[in-house]
């Protein structure tokens, strides 16, 4: 009795599997393109140079990159956390990221020594060479000229 029941169960599993396979293949034919599942993504490259008012480079300046994404309609919300890069000895920095599509970057440049005022700007990289879910690559150059803090004595 158990052997007969096991054989019947195995046979019904095979029949149901075959039916699912046939239904799956027939749903993909008919001239319509299949749906794509996933999320749009892009690559970003942002570079620049940080100098002071006398055009002297500022090494080890901190560059904070806040990504802005659409949160409904045309509203842009910025991430509460920021990616951070630092300038090299020659004052240049390079930020490279890929992933979620960002509609805007809020970039803040800070002098860790505290001599210069922080400066913030927003950029919207134009994405080019996209295909399918890959929206493309956005490249921007953002330079900063930091001003000295005023002494209050």
C-alpha cells in the first residue's frame, strides 16, 4: 500500500512538473518581449581640485558625497550618510561609484585643519551610453576654492 501510494505521488509530481514547464515556455512566446526584473543602475565619476584663495592646494581635505534620489514625483531626498574621499598631496580628489541611479549629488568640502570654511555645492551628472537597466555613466568635475575663516578676537 505504501509503495503504491509513493509511486502515485511520484507520478503526479512528474505530471505537474511537466505541466508547469509547458506553461512557462508557452507564456514566453507570442512576439512580446519578456519583462525585465531588477533596478536601474549607473556609474559615476566625480573629480576635482581643492585650493585656497591664493590658489595653494589643500591636501587631505575631506569631500563628502551625499546621493540624492527621487522619493516621489520630483522630490529629491538625500541619503543621511555620505561617501567620503580625501584630496591627495596635489589637492586633487577622485570619487568613483556605481549602483543606484542618483539624480543629484550634494558635495561638501571640509578642511580638517579648521583653517578654511566648508563649502557645499550640488551637481546633477548627465548619464550617457546607457542600455537597458544600465542608465549609463555620469562624469563631473567639481573644483573648490575655500576661503579662510574669519578670526573673532
